[in-house]
């Protein structure tokens, strides 16, 4: 229970009576009477102010949001007593939704109900469970107030920004062309489904002979296969130290998460099975490749919370885990980066282990600032040293990318702003050429 600012101002206005007491002794008695009357009025005002038991608060809001997408939520304030409620409210939202908000005023009529709408613009992806209100209820005279806290937990998940409508339109167009008769050329012996049995004819592969059917029919019978149009796409995110740095003023991981999400949407629209694995010094998340909305939702859940840490990524352990958990051929898209020779050597050495079972696609981000320093015309000794260091880093990076290409990996080195579109375009190109 506290006095309001109005009560304190009245008390401050009565202080001249204390100075008047030096020349008139009755002024001190008057001051005591004013103070006593003010205290009584404050106590009565606090008593008349609606208490925490008189106010009920509920929230009407979704549990999931998307980064940068503006939406709104609603609060329902109910007053259970016959006196109007004048409330000053300060809300503590989850940090991913903005954190603490400025104080605001809410007025609820006697035995009334109001519905208050509030905008929400998620700042970053993630998952949190918090929600607190600090409430002050002011009495009818505006002299006293009650104060309490309302715990209103909010289980919130903020997903990465969803793909733009242009991407969805281009994917839909690619699907339409494929269904209209555009077919990918596939390599023999990979990704085929059994379709039927037929009699053997000269030239058939002896490996396709069905010996059980041959014994029953007493003549050579071979299996006939149809082309498999559904492939597997596995998104592999490196959550080690290489993805902790910023690029273009934004964490590298955010660019990679957006690119992975766009690729997941594209593969899902093409009816491919999509899975995801997140690793650093250990494997943190693994979702087996599957198709449909359920699989896409699981990928969204993983991408919402993935966070890079300052540890060295264990590529051999990650690739061994992948070899055990996913034995079918897949387009394995590794979202990582190449910055220094030590990390580059570990990645280059182990990427070949994905072949020949999988087709590895390595996605890395070019740093425009580093390229700008390398292209700089030095005007001082410091500029010359910076330029030499940048050129050396770029040369080592190019050598690492070249070695990965030599080992059979498809390498996509792209500017951060174009990463999402470039990854989808490369996926569509590989699918069109029958590389999957």
C-alpha cells in the first residue's frame, strides 16, 4: 500500500506551515492536523481501491510467432466489485517478444469487462516461458494505491521468418512443370522402387532376377522397377564456433537458419523427405527425413531454438552419427563456414566420408567486409598489413573450398543476403540434373 504522487504533492504543499511555525506557534498544530487528515484520506482511499482479488486478467494469444511479423494479442480485464478500477500496468513479456513494456493505464468499470489489444513484433527466434504483470490500483481520490504482481506464464515459440511469397510461387511453378512431364534423369541402380515382375529378356541385368519367382514359374523372371521421384534431403547445421561471428551486422547462424528453412519448404513442396541434424562438439538434434506437414513442423521446432556455441565442432563424430542414423542416399546439405586453416582442415578431411552414399552440398557464406579489405588500395602501412592479411585468409578459404570440390562435394559459397535463394536454386538444379 503506497501513497500516490498526488498525495506527496499535497504533503509538499503543506511544508510552508512548518516554516510559518517560527513566527506563529499555531502553525505547527495546523500542520499536524493537515498531515493526520491526509494520512486518514490516504488510508481510506487505499481501502476503496480494488484489490488483487477483485481484478481478473486473461490473455488471448497464440503460442507461435514469426520473426518480424507484426501481430496482436488481447487481454481481458474483469472487475468484480462495485467500484471502478483505475489500474497502472507494466507488463514483462518474454525477451523474444520485446521484454518489459512501458507502463500503461487501464480503466475497468464496476462489475465490468474490457478487452485490450496490444501489438507484438517478435525480435528474434527462440522459445521462452515467462509472463508477469506489475499492477497498481489507485483509489477514487487518487491519494492511495495498492500494488501487486500477476504471474501469467506465456509459453512462446518464435520461428524464423517464413519464406517469401515469391519463393513459394517459384516452387509451385517448378512442381507444375515437373507434373506436366518434365522428368529428371536418374542414374541406374539408385533410388528405384519395385513395380512388377516380367519374363527375362536378353540384355536384362542378372542382378534383377527374382529367384523365388523363377523357381515357381520355372523360367527366368526379373523385377521391373519404376523411377523414384521422391528423394531425401538432410539439413545439417554446424552450431560450433564458426557460426557465432557476425556478418553484415547479423549473426551468421541467422542467415543459415533462413536458408535451411527455405530449402525445407522447397523440398516439402517437391514431396521429398526432409530431415535435420544439429551438431557442434556433439549431436544436439536429429529428425529423420520425412515428408508432409508433420516433418516440416519438426524442422521448424528445431530451427526455432538452434544456437551456436563457442566450441570446436567434431566433424568425424557428426558424420559417423549420420552414417549410422541415415543409410539411404540423401542430399546432405551442410550449413557451415570456412574461416581459419585449422577448422578448414578438419572439415575438408572428413567431408569425403559422406561419399558415395550421400551427395554432400556444402553451404558457406562469403564475408563482403573481408573481400572489401582485400580489394582496398592501401594508403598507409596499416592498410597494407590489413590487405595482406585479408588476401591470405581468402586464399586459404578458396583452397579449402577447392579441396572439398575435389573430394566430390558440391560447394555453394554465397553472399549472406542471397543465401536462401541460392540454396533453393542449387537444390532445384541438382534435382533437375538427376544428381540426387
